[in-house]
């Protein structure tokens, strides 16, 4: 990673881990997660918290009014990410994503679903690709697509 990338060190956020490791915060990346408030979101948020890198912000758009998400987000906030739960009355993934994307203030955004568990290096790999190719979309497979749909 180059020195120009906006990263800051943070503790692990694992309250039961006596040997907390330092992790990087990608302050230029927001992760948006639409959810129907399903309990499975715990695995999703846990996988993000266990990652080698943490996003600068995590926005959960909650269409199920699941206030237990607040506790999970508090763990990520303790690890160094800014977190928000946006309650939403309507239903639909597209509407939830639109609300979440409207709230993003960082130059880069990653989207995952509440039933997905991300790889430990997911954020690092995706952020590197977005920084190298800021005018492209990065797919979930970690491939970078140019505006012409060519894999870079």
C-alpha cells in the first residue's frame, strides 16, 4: 500500500482477545449492507470485523427494525469504523441500496448482502483495485471491470 492511501491504525475491537492486533482502517471506503433485519447479519458483520482491514464507515440499511444490529455495529465502532444503522420502512434491496448510497460520504463504496461472509482480505483487495482504477466497478469476485466491460 502506498503512503498516500488514507489509512489509520486501530485496535482489533475484540474484547476477549488479550493480544489485540493492529489493523488498518480504509478511511476512504464505506461498506453498505441492506438487510431485512435477519439474524444472519451477525455473521456478515463478524466477518467484516475479523478482516485484516476495516472500512472507514459501515452503513446497514435495516428494513426489519432489528435493533440488535446496534450492538453488532458498536463492536465495529470500537474497532475503529464509523457505523450507522438506517431504519427503513419500505421493502426492497434496490430501495435499501439507494438509501445507503445516498448516505455515503467516502469516495469508494463496497456493497455486500446480509447473508454474505466476506474474506479476511476482501476489503484490502477491493480497495486496492478501486484506488488503482477509480472510474471502474469492482465485482464481488475481485475482478475490476472497465467502462467497456473489459477485465483489467
